[in-house]
């Protein structure tokens, strides 16, 4: 079955609402009357994980390294444990910005209560614990913690970037390490023979940079729009990748972007990638169609929520009418998967 999605549950990222592509495309033109607008708002901050009782020097060193890895996620801001969390090790604090990252990465652990995330069930096996740790690492505000040190957090770090689906979307990875600068938006890596492409910017960390370099680095960084540029300068310095952004979304912080798209497109990056101008959310929003896998990366232009297709109207910075027109432009494109920058 063809589906429209965010990273699947089989790879710890929490599945999207999946719908047949033909059905998804059939519904796109009718969005003027029926698009769901239920994104949840950002607004706050921080995080960590804790410390152990080692029984040997080796265990002490491992525990110290784990504690260091956990504490490196903290920005020196930690809120109180939310009372909405169930009792147990994992918890969300009061700095949560309600970005939804943990809820789609580990839906069996995290839920939404009173406009913030909370742990509704503690992990009961290794798979659930790994997903909870991946969500902890990816939380843009470091708002997820463990009461006790997490000795396996280092192993969880090593799982990034995470393959989305090695059968359906080989070579496409979720970078994790979401950034508060982009309100928790997702970043992806496309591994291809013609040169890898980083889609939007994750939070910069040496760990993730090293793992991306092991996969071949990134030849290009494609920025879907001005909201999700985050640590683009640091990634440029580390990877030497040329950055791509539409000229209508340039700001002071992106003035030195190497490749500025002009006009209405479309633009081709070789024979396998097409960039489609989809103004609406912002003037310069652009989607990336990766033809070999029939997958489209939509940034904030179009997402799937549990209740349907959404354009996040309340976050529109340009024109809702223009955005709806841009949604209709996607109908005739040949894609089977939607990978958005937000939600599920």
C-alpha cells in the first residue's frame, strides 16, 4: 500500500497517519474546505538524565561517560517534574514547549496532557526504553529526564541518524537532535550516490556530525524555508555543504547562503531531485521531491496529523490562499510518501 507518512514505528520514530497516496492526492484539492488546522503551539524550555552507583572502575567510567552524555543535553535550564507524569524513571518537566517530538517518536511512552507532553507509561522492555531515550536526546528543549543515570544513553546516541524505513525508503534518515531554534522541527538526511543532502537543520552536535560524516557527509543542505534553518552555519562549517534557500526567505542570518533560488521554479538538482516552490506558509517555502523513492519533503508546507492533512494555518506567515494554491500544485507530482518537518 502507498502511504503518506512521517518516520515509521518500526524505526523508533513513531508512525504517521498512513493513507493511500491516491487517496491523499484526491483529498489535496479539497483542502480549502476540509484541511485540519490542529498544530500545537510552542513556548518554553530544558532537560537531563542522572547518576549511578558503579560497582567497579570500569562501571564507574561508563557511568561517568553516560552522565556526561546526558548532562551534555542540558542547557542549564531545568524545570520541575510535571505532576501529569506517571511515577517512575522517565519524566517531562515544566519547560516543555508542546512541540510533539517525543509523542511521535515514542507514542507508547509519551502523550499530551494540559498542553504539554507527559509520560503516561514507563518503558517495560528494551525497545520501548530505546525509543524513550531517542526522544530524550531529540527533545529540542531538553525537557525529558530520567530520575536515575541512564547508562544506555550512549548507545542511544549511536543510533542516530535513524533509518526511516530501510525497505521502503532506503538511504533516508531522521537526524533527531531537534533544535529549539526551529521549534522542534525534524531534519533528514538523504544518502545518494550523487552526494548526500541534509534537509533542514538539526541541532548541531559533534556526535551527530561524526555519524553523518560516516555516512558520507552532506554535499548540500536544502532548507525548506526560513523557520527551520537552526544551526545551518555550524553544519556548513563542519560539512562544507552548500546551502540552498529561496531568495524570498532570506534574512540577515542566511544572507550568505551559497545557492539562492530565484523565481517560481521548479528547479532540478540532477535528474533525481526536483524542487517545487510552494509559497504560503512563507513566501519562499520549497518542497523537495526525491524521484527514485517517490518521496516528497514538505517542511512546514503540508503535514499529516492524526486527524488529517494540515497546513498549520495558525502559523501561516504569508498567505493561506497562496498556501492552498501551492497544495494543489502537488496533486500531479509522482510521489508515494510525504515526509514533513512537523508532526506525524
